[in-house]
C-alpha cells in the first residue's frame, strides 16, 4: 500500500487545520504536513527555488507546531508532520522539547520532516551563517537525539554546545519520532543517509525530471555508506497525479506520497482533495 498525505501552508485565509485534518482522515489519507517560515525578509539574496516571485502564502504561513497540534486534536489516527521544519535556524534544546511535546499530545503521531532552507536572509536573521547551515543542521539533529533518548544529555560541537542537562517530556515514539530529511537529489539524500530515518525528495527538481529515476542510485548510496536502504523510508514530495507513476513508486518501495493543496478555503480545497483520494483509492485497490 502506498500511503498518502497532503501539505498546506496554513494561513488566516486557508482551510483550518482541524477541518482539513478531519477531511483527510475521513478520506483515508495517512498524514497532514505543514511547512515553516518564521518570516520573509524584504531583501532577497537567494532566488525563490520555484522561480518567479515568492508566493504570498510564504509570508502568511502560521507556525507548524501550532497548526499540526490543532489538526491532531481534531483527529484520532491521522499523522502530522513538519514539511519541513527549518532546523538550521532553530534552537535545538527548545525544538527538542517542541517535538517531544507534540509527539506526547498526539500519542506518537508526529513525523519530523526537516530541511536546511534556501532563504539566506531569513536564516541570517536567526544568526545562522548560510555557508555553514548544513553542518549546523546536522549538529542540531544530533543534539536533539541526545535529548530525546537520554535522561542526562550533553552535546559538544562547533555550533551546539551544552553540558549534562535534564529535560522532559521524552517522545512517545522510540527512540524518537522519525527524522525525515527533505530536499533535492543528491544533496538531501546524502544528509538523509548520514542522520535520517527517512528521505523527502522533491518529485522533480533542477537536474532531474522524475525522482523515480534516481531511487536506484539512492539505494546504492545507502549501501556504499553502510546503511540498510530499507531503514530509510522514502516520501515523495509533490508528484504528478498519475496512476502509473504511483504504481511505479510502489514497485520502487516508496512509503508515501505527499500532494500540495493551495492555501484556500474548504470550498476550493475539498474538490482537489477528493480527486487525490480517488486517485489513491484506485492505486491501492
């Protein structure tokens, strides 16, 4: 079975997370995902990866931990995930507590999608150097794993440094919620292999038009790095809505696909969701 999820930038004009969560659960979706941008600086040192002007929803999106908690409280089985959390510009101690807390209140339904960001101005406002963001993100993840799994955690790195400390709650999921690393191939693939439990590749990006063509290479990279390919679940981000492609993903061992729904009200969002639900029902029949 190929699992499916929906991603939405929640704003004050979009469908609410509770309402969307209930709609997804009733239609058989596995998960709901919310992206993150703390703010959007007026300056732009890096172009928008999607090309053209930055869509308004990027400026307007709500905090993902708040919206995902609201969605989880309105549902019983739906998983909720950050898609993605910008860990390179976050404090790891506070973020570890956020992740553990949402995993506790959802009963272990949290998926920790992470990424290292593209907006140089945004992360510099948080004190993150664009050139060293990848190393900082890795240390943040390593430090959070220490916090989640040990009663007395400590970490000493170039960017993250703390002596033995105690903090609760610990996550429901053991050893911790899955860390699912997002981005384009091959860069995010290398990071997922190094410290991830899963990988979120874009379905099409830059040097490739279909991620399915790259998955065999990803499996090979896992083996070469000493990782079992089966230990890194694949979540394909924003694929084309084609039954044959979905079946190809299934044959390649992809765990889930996540589709984008624009930041609109229920009257516009639900027909799109129904279309995707019908597609996935046929694929999994």
